[in-house]
């Protein structure tokens, strides 16, 4: 079963403020879904991949894997990319924001403020597949999280024409040209070069049957890690072969089986 069938937002209570969201223990407000958990030692932040649900077309919010939070032991947030909406007409925006406004750092300022309310001092754990995996790796490299689980992520936005990357990059640059300063924003390999530090743990699962992402994203990223070893996080790679899923990702039980004990430890 694929994770993408767990996205129906009509079952999620809507709250009218951040405080109401956090006090309620479960619900959605703005671009955030939240479910509280008993173990406050860590908080999990999950990033959406490409939106494919009909609700997206009518302006609704999509929260991939939000039902997983019922089985996780830690407070869990799921983030709908603010720039992927029916106004921008982007289904995937890689959490780039618009240059200088509402990029990943701004979203993490929101996340950190909420985490400080529900679980002060908690470890930040991130998860994502595809475009959400790109955001999870960037979150780790930029010091917003200390542990990242990713499945078949993009590692360079420019290499995904099948997901309208040119349209997303034009939106990010407000129709202008990309410059040198933009490269660490749109490529995790370039972000690694700019990092200037090390630390963190990345657990990277790649389906060999997803040949496009294996060749375009996984192999170049590993090469860049070899070239920038002093600044790389601790990386565990998991290669698997599932012809049925290809670029898709497994459900929760399949994800536990894929990542093993490090992910199983997140379950209640």
C-alpha cells in the first residue's frame, strides 16, 4: 500500500490559531497539521511530497502521512508547502518559498516556536519522500534537525523537469534568473559545500526500481558527499528493489520494515 492514500484532510479538525492547534492536541491550522504525543524528548516533522489529491484543486490543505501520527510516540507535525497551492498552480515547490521570503528557514522559525511550546529542548527528527525528502535533507544540513529519514528524494531541484521544476524555480526567483547564491537553496550538494560544519544523521533509502532518482539524484549526492566528507552528516544508505512502488513510498509498516530499528523506535 502506498503512503499517498493517507491524505484526506476532511477528517482533520480545523483550528483558528496556533495556540488553539497546540492546545487541542490534534488538528490543522494554516499549513500545519499537529498531533501531540506522550514522549517529549523528540518531535517529528514530516514534509509533503507532490500534491495529487483533489482537495488541492479547491484550495484545501494536504498533509501526507498525517494518520501515522496516531502510532508515533512523539509530538508530530506535518507541513503543507505554502507555495504549492491552487494560486501558484504548483503541485510541488520543494519548500523553496520565494527568494528572500518564506523559504525553509522561515518555516522552521514557525516550527521551532511551536516545538518550544509543546516540547522545549526536544530533538528534531524529519521525514520526507520525493520533494519532501529534499526538504528533510536540507533541514538536516542547515542545522534545523539532527536526524532525517528520506525515501527516494530529489537532491537537486533542477534535475526534475517531470515535476515542473522550471516553473517552481521561476516562482522562487519571481521570474528572474538564478544566481550563485541560490545554488545551496536548490541543491543539497551545493548546500553541503556551504555547510562549514558536520553533524547529524541521514538515513537515505533509495529504490533501485526508481532508476531516474537513483541515477539523477542518489549517485550524484553520494559523489558530493565523498568530495565534501568533512562537512557531511553521518549517512546510512539503504538500497532496495520494489518494482511495484518505483518512485512511490511504503505505508507506515513498510517504512518501519525499510528503516528498521531507528524508525521503529519512534512508534508508541
